[in-house]
């Protein structure tokens, strides 16, 4: 068997997966070739597998350095459930247990050993390592080595002694966060030798982003959480007290929630985190203290009750949603007054440089939150990554583009007042003061500076103070105003602004966003009743074994079971996440549960079952399960690879890959069309089909001058049809599906091209 073939076989046997996630294979190959590796993959990118698989591919022991004791146990439990001999050593073990593990290590019983960094410096440990035939040392959360990271752990610096002690053993450093500076610290402090660097995309395609104005935040949270029963989520709060009282109020209102913050005792913290990890409470209300330790893969939403301190924080915190790759939601309740509140604390920072950095980060966060552009693109841009698609299809601004209106007159008023003030007083002011002038206020400053004598005084009563301040920020965004470099709040009119005042420019302003917190839900379809049943079974099995639920099976696996209704071992073994050990241990129980369910419930079809009238396509062949090869293409496509890349990697021509996607779309799989088409192109194709008839693909193609391939048109048609049918079967009367977009939106199903 080729090297790659044997890796794939191991991947299926132990982990139950059919293909690698992006870069996993490359990282593993470099490591097996004996190179040092630096791997920077986003949360959910599948870092653990990068060292777990090589550990199984060759003899010897893989030592994993991991900073969190709580996580080690879960990881080891998960490996054992997958039939891998693994153990951890840390301070939670008593002397007898330590000795037993030491002996097992001496006789080579384990493939993987997790240790805390401080263990490495304990007397005798390095000598023991020499006896254990170590083949790889993996340093997880490697950014902890750097003071520039967000989680500096001095013990990490001592890990270099591993390299000195065992210069021949390759190292692998993994992290999800690393700026250039942190990256070079990792290489330097861990003494990596000419490492192969693998940096993955930071895009999290399964996350949807949404920002809504914070208005009555408690009921916004309550509504949101209540609309998602049985789903796990994190609500991030600014203060300990905030987290504490939110958890209490939610519990009083019947939503089980626990707090997590640095003010709790370590014991309380561990207990709350564990209760959450084990799905015993769905919601945790946390401060930023709740972070790195969360490897719960099925966090379905992250809600920001208060403004994050920086875009980086926002990315990291939202990143804790959807590690398992299933659709998950991120919702930020935005209020500029949160920012103003934090700004007041800035004075407490004594170091002027640090103060400036903190302020700048906050400003960027506000900027991002108020932006009308694609949130995904802006987040990625923040990390220096370019997002190529026009429309991500999964953020509020892409799904529901903000309407704009001609705000030239409003802008002129604001600019006029600002310039009037400057002329009169010789200095400029901030948006707050401009607003006071426009509103005709007679506060102390206004009278002292005689700004009540300006012609603009009292001329802007059609908007309130908050709206004028918002307008000020929008004008900064558009380059019509700029902030004074030294006095941050003070505004100056730019040349562009002067052009507007001179009547040589139009200013378009975005309309206000509604404050409803009910984000669009996108999720993999499955038989929800069966899914709940399987979840209950999983919970029981997990509790019996005293492990978190995901150690038994991930949500991905359960949802796939609740879609495909496997009825025998062979079918069960095809489920993602079912390896040899889990097949042996769990298949009978789950198969029985599925069979019992089908005994009293109908089997649901997850394909377009009732296409709307006038849209019926050619009879479809091969509905239902996809063949292995198209399924593998689909997985890679969903993992973010382009058809071109997939073709190259799999050694196929592009047409084959496209035809796989056609098969997938026609089998009812969801294909993200925005990766192929802009919304204009989508509209063009839509029109062509409407006139030529949905069954007439040749005619439709002629109408658009043959500009798109048949494959693409077929993918479009199948996707369009499936979506409409989903709406029709879910909540609309038959035939209504083809109606307006407003209807689609009301049904909370993502329209193809909103
Ligand atoms: P990270 O540490 O990078 O955040 P994890 O190692 O926790 O990521 O993996 C995230 C999720 O992806 C886990 O649920 C894991 O089981 C799953 N996963 C890892 N590799 C694969 C793969 N090749 N195919 C499918 N799922 C995978
Ligand atoms: Zn977007």
C-alpha cells in the first residue's frame, strides 16, 4: 500500500474519517519524514489528529505537551474510546497511579503520552524519556511560549531542554493563534530546526456572523437561547458580575446556565466547565477567563452580550463555536456605549504605549461591528488573509445587505456645524459636542464657548444624540472626517468632506439595523426526532463511562445517522467518526435505537421531495447516498478547497470534480453557490431558467450565450430546487415556495441570492 493509502486506512480505522482536513496530510507527511513542523490551523482545524495519526503510523512513543490538565483527560479518554493506547501524567495522579503508568511506559504500552509543561523539568523525567523510545514531541498551544501571545506560560520556555536532551527526535509545534512575532518566538524558544511551516486559512466556513444593536439585551439573549433548546452556547460578558447575574436570571427564567469567571474558586470553575462540557447545562455565561480550555466541539452559538475588547478577541471567542464543523452562530449585541465605557478605564493604564494599543484595538472592534461590509472578509483581512468571494452567504451583511439612503443633507449639517465651531473657536471638537450643538443644547460648554450663537445651533433636531454620534463614526469610516491623531475623539473634516460641503459629492448612509436577535439558522438537515433520541443514548453511554458526550460520537456522526438511517454494521461503519473500535463497541446499540425509531416513525427523505410547480426537473437518478468518490469531493469542497485544488490533489480533470458536485447537488446536498457565482450571475441564470423552463437546460444555456458550463447550471438548478422544496415542506403551503424572497427570509432559510 502506498504511504498515503496506509495513512488513510489508519485514519478510518482509528478515527473513522475518510479524508483529511486541509493541511493535515501535509503536516503528517512532513512529520513522518522526520522534519520539525510548525502548524498554524484555526480552532476546529483538526490539530490533534496531526500528531495522533503519526503516533500510530510508526513505533515509539509520541509525547504531547499540553497546558491544561482538564483537557488531557478528555483527549486521552477520546483516544481510548478510539482504541488507541494513551495516557497522561500530571499532578492529579496519586503516587501509586504514577508508578503504574511509569511501568507501562517502560514496557512500551502506550503510543501517546500527554504531559503538562512543568512535568518536563521534574527530576528524572528527561532521563525517563530517553528510555521510552520517543518518536515525536508535539507541543500543543505553542503560542504559550511567547510573551506576545495572549496566554504566556513561563514553563513553556523550558521545553527547549527536550530538544537538547533528544536532538534526534522531531518536534511539532501547533497553535491556533500566532502573529508574526509569536511565530518567531515559537521557532526560537522551542529551537525548531528549519521547520516545515503550514499555515491554514482562518476562515471558518461553518460560522455565521451577525451583529445587532444592543437594546434590552437581557430579553435579546433570552429570546435567542429559548429559540435554540438543546443547543450549547457561550454568552460572553464583560464583567464577572455581569456573567454571574446573567446566569442567574437565565436560570430563573428556566434556561439552565452557569457562570465562569476568574472570581470563582478553581474547583467551581472546573465543575462548571465540566457540567457544560457534558451537556448537563446548555449555556455558560463567561468572561474572557473562559478560553483555551474549551474543546467542546458542539458549541452551537457564541453570543457577545458586551463588546469584545478587540477584533482578535472577537475572532478567538466566536471561534469556540462549531469546532465540529457543523453550522454554528455568532451573534454580537453591539452598543457604542460599551466602547465608551471601556474608554473610561483606559486612564487606569499607566503605560502610554499600552494605553494607545488598547484604545486602537477597541476602535478597530467598533469599526468592525459597525461595518456594512462582509464580516467574514473583514475578519480575515484583520489577520492579513484575503477572502476571495464577493458574498460569503453567511453573515448578516451578505445575507441581508444594508439598505442605503442619500444622507448628503445630514452629512452637510454635521460637517457645517463642525467647521462652524472650528471657525468660531479655533479648535475642533468630538462628535458628542457637535451633536449637542445640532440639538440646540445649552450646556455649560456650549454657553461658555458661545456655540449657541452658531447658525447650526438647534438645526438638527430630526435625529437624536446617538444617531448623530453614529453618523460621525460613519463619516470617519467613509473618509469624510478623520480623527485627530493625538486627541482621539476630536474630528477634522478631510478634503473629501470639504468636497461634500461644496456640493461636489454624495454621501450614502446605511439604514439602521433591526435589533431582533433571531439570527438566520443554517443547519445540516436530519431527522431531528431521531437525532434527539440518539443524543439521549449518547449521553447515557457517556455518563456510564464518565466522559464527555463527544468522546462517544460527535454531533456530526449523530446527524449523519439521523439522515442515513444505517441498518447494518456495514452501513454504520460508513458514518464519519466510526472507526473499528467504536463500531465494535457502539454499533449494536445505535442500530437498535435507529430501528426502534423507524418502527414507530416514518423515514424522512432529505432530498427535494416536493419541488414547486413549474420547477420540476428531469427525473433524477441516483438520489440518496452518494458514491464514495463524489462524497469525498463534496467533503473537500466543503472543507474550503476549490474544485481546481481538489482536481489537482486527486489527480482528476476538473470536469470530473464538477460532475461530482452535480451528483451531490442532485442528491440533495447543499452546495454553496456563492463560491462560483456572484449574485448578479445568479440572477442572470435564474432569469434564463425562468424563461427557458427549468427542465430546458440547453435552452437556458443558450439564453446566456453559453457562458456557464452545463455542470454549473445543473448545480444551480438542483440547489435552487432543493432550497425551494425545503421551504415548501417546512413551513409554506405547497406552491408558495417560488414567491418572494421575503417569504424565504421569514421561513429562516437562506435564499440563494438575497
Ligand atoms: P483543533 O484542535 O484544531 O481545534 P480538533 O483536533 O479538536 O481541532 O478537531 C476538531 C474536530 O474536527 C474534532 O471534532 C475532530 O474529531 C474533527 N476532525 C479532525 N480531523 C478530521 C478529519 N480528517 N475528518 C473529519 N473530522 C475531523
Ligand atoms: Zn459575508
